[in-house]
């Protein structure tokens, strides 16, 4: 076909119109998607994406979070500011008013000194007038810091002491030291309470913990605890499988029907665990357990039940041993279910009690063993999360109940200068030369053919 001037003009107009429409379409797509951000995290441990626990904590923070980073623009360790920006980027994506500000301590030393900054790259995180410093850049550390700042007031947790109880700061297998440390990282102020010395249980106490006394309480001590509960105190009672150690009046006040015995769970044997280790693979519907999906282990647990006519709302939290039973006799290698004496499963081993008192909710959690939070077993599966959530609920911090963030297993890859040089030479020199040599060989062979 012969191209004349008119045909050339038509083709030019068509091509021009196509280009204009294409550019218009691209601009329209860019305008429509300007507020839409889609990202894929392809790392093995999803290390560039916040865990569900951290995202939930940010969601419950009403108001801006301000992070002031005291870091130089460049130092011998590299670009500290870039490292901090990369670390905080997922938090900023999850919370729009997560504000980041940089201050160079060499340029503004007065501000750094007034803030109490001691090292390059130190963060000062502020929320609702409260602030804390952060030097360890991990998601777990920052999330725990935000949880502490989110508490509207000081939360005091005291553990009964003086009768051989498990201690919140103890290091033996029997104690609750790891659990106590976790409560401290969440912003709780923990201490021991000896009622033989204290006049009464403090009124400003958020939660009282009774964790397995080994000797009987004095009648006067038991009366102090009962009076405190009658006035509306919140209690975490970890009852071991032996006697109540002088706290039967407290059990009556709480409307509990406590039968002596140890839960036997045959499923534990399939996991090479003793049959007296009850496994909680599912949980009842409650604020404490609604996010719990990980199995918990309750060693040597006893049954928790409500007595008839109780004035408390009794809500089971954990049921175990669906195919097991409550062994009311002795525990030995030949233990077997006796339908005339034992109680068949499932067995409730933890429950939440609640009632209206003086215009507010009074809360109590009772667990049939203190061993599941002991140093020896608290690290098993979901035990620690469950214990922390119990205390959060008792303290009235329902919004802070979540599955605790775990440290990332996929850490950054650190290469030496020699390694970096080897990779650079390989890709920038050796690989191109190899392609050039291969191309030359192919050219030479074709020429000779």
C-alpha cells in the first residue's frame, strides 16, 4: 500500500491518540491507587511484618506515639538512623500516627542530656505524657514497652509470702521468677506480702497472688485475705493438689467446690509426658483465652468447680482430660479409673469468677495448680501467655490481653568485608567474564563451521 500524505497524517493521529490514552490510563491508575499500598514479605520468619500481638497492641493505643531517636547521621558503626528507620517502618505502617523524630546528640547535646540519653541510637518512646528509653531494637522489647506505657496507672501485684509459697522473684524450679519477670516487663510492680507483718492487704493493690503455701496460714492471716476479697479485691489463686492450708474459708467465700485429687490425662503418655500432666488443647470462650491457640500444660492439677447457690459468675477457662479423670486416690504407675470413686473427664482446672460489687466488677481467677507457672514449666507451650493474660484481666487491662510477641528466629545476615568483596567480584567481574568467554567460544565455533 502506497503511503500518501493523508494516510501518514491518519496514522500519526492514531498513534498520538493511543499514546495520550495510554498515558491517561496510567495517570488514572496512579491516582486511584495513590493511597493503596501492597507489600509482600518474603522473608522466612516474616521479619519485616509485625506479629499479630504487636499489631493488636498498636490498635488499642488511642493517640499518637512519638519516638525520638538520638543518633548521629553517620558513625563508625554505619548509618544508625537508617537502621532505626528500617526497624520502625512496620510500626509506622501499622499505626498512622506513629511519629518518628531524629536528633543529633552532637549538634544538640543539651537536648540529649536533658532526655538522659547515654548512647548513640537510643530511642525515647512517648505516649500520653509517659516515656521510656529503648536501646535494644527488637519487636518484643518495643511492644512490651508500649504495653507498659499503655497502662493508665500503676498496677501493683503482690504475692503472699511467709508460708513457703512460690516467689515472684525466686530462682528455684518451684518458684515463679520467670513469670514475675514477665509481669515486670509488662509494667506491673511486683512485691511480696507477709500478712504476719502487714496490718492488712493494701487497698491500692491491683492483684493478690496466692501460690501454693506449704504450711497452714494463721487464722488471722486467712481472715485478712477474706476481708480483702469481701471488700472487692482481685485475686489469682493457684491451688496445688494438696490441702488448702487454712484457706477453706476463702474457698467458701468464693463459692468453690474443691475436691482433693489429681487430674490424669492419658493423652500425655503419647507425648512421653507423665499422665499427671494435663494438656489444654482448647479453651472456653472468655476474654482471657479468646486469643489462645497454643496448648498449655497443667502438671499435677486438681479440679475447680462451683458450689451450688454461689453468688459469683463462674466461667470455666481450661478443660482438660476429655478421655481422662480426676484420680481421688493415690498416684502410682498402675493408676486406673475407678467409676465408683473417681470423676470422669473433662475436668475444669482453671476458672474465672466475677461479680458486681459497689458498682464495679470484682474478678478472681482460680487455677488447680501453681506448677504450670513455675520456673520449671512456665516455658512450656502457652503457659506464660495464659498466666500473663490472667493477670491483665484481673487488673482490668482487658485491651492488653494478647498473645505475647516472640523473638524473630530469622535474623539479619552479617557478612565480613572479605565476604562482601568475594560476592562483588563474583557478580561484577567473574560472572561477566564467564559470559564473555562462553560467547567467544560459541562465535569461534560457528565461524569455523
